[in-house]
C-alpha cells in the first residue's frame, strides 16, 4: 500500500460514543480514513458509497441471515467486513465476519488488526482455486440436502466453526451465496442427484 492510499472505512454502530471513538483512533493511522458513519444498517444502505472496510456491530444485523453477512453489502469480495466487539457474541455469528475489532484496543492495535485482516483477505483471493476440495464437496452435498450446520458437523465429526469456514470457502470459490444456488451447483456438477434432494 502506498503512503498516499488510505483505506476508506464505514462504521455502522448505534452508539455515537463508540462511533466517534473508533473514528478518532483509526484516523491516527496514516492507512485509514473514515468516510462514512452510520447508526444503523438502513442508513448505510441508503447511500451508494464504496468502502474498502466496513466495521459493524453484529448486534444490529438480523441474525436469521447470519450466514449471509457479506450479502448485506456489496458483491465486491475484496471489501473487509469486521465486527465491532464489546459484548458477548457467539462464535458462529463471528465466523461470518472477516475479522473482529475489540473496542478496548488502542488505535495502533486496531490499525494493525485491520491491516492484517485486509492482507489475509487479499492473499486468500489470490490463492483461491475454483476447484473444491474433497471435504468442501462433502459439505456442499450436505448443504444441498438441507442439513443444518449442527447436523453437518455431527455427520462429518467436525465443529460447527469448521463447517462455517468450509461454507465460506465454498461460497467464495463458487461465487454462490444462497443454499438454493449451491444446491443447483451441486446438481449440475453431479455431486448430488435430484432424487437425493426429494
């Protein structure tokens, strides 16, 4: 990143104190500029601005869509979406984010965390292979059959967190984020037959 380039950040947080505090801390770094501050998701979605990083309080997201956090924002897979954390949030919900910022961190630590998250996302995007691994294909078949994350975890003897990680990888590699879309993908790629889905 060149010194002249600053990552544009949006903060979506109901507390004005936390919004302003994070803005002040993040702008101490020469790498960031906060160009949007919103108290809820609706006000964010009304504007048509582009950002490099979105910081959002997970509590304001409608949790029945927790596996589609990225769907609430732009289709640009290079946008970093990080959770603003200052209370308990379950691991399954946090797994839908690219990273987590704790409000008790100082500005330097927040900046380093954000830079690390952004570098990790770029590295993953460059290394992605469109082919799914054998394990990802197994998880995809289970998703297509309508199993929940817990049922998939039990069936394959893995943790729910691992299931969510596999689902994120599958969505990123295929570019498909909905269960119905993944089901169609599985059928067309002969991973599952239509009879298996009845």
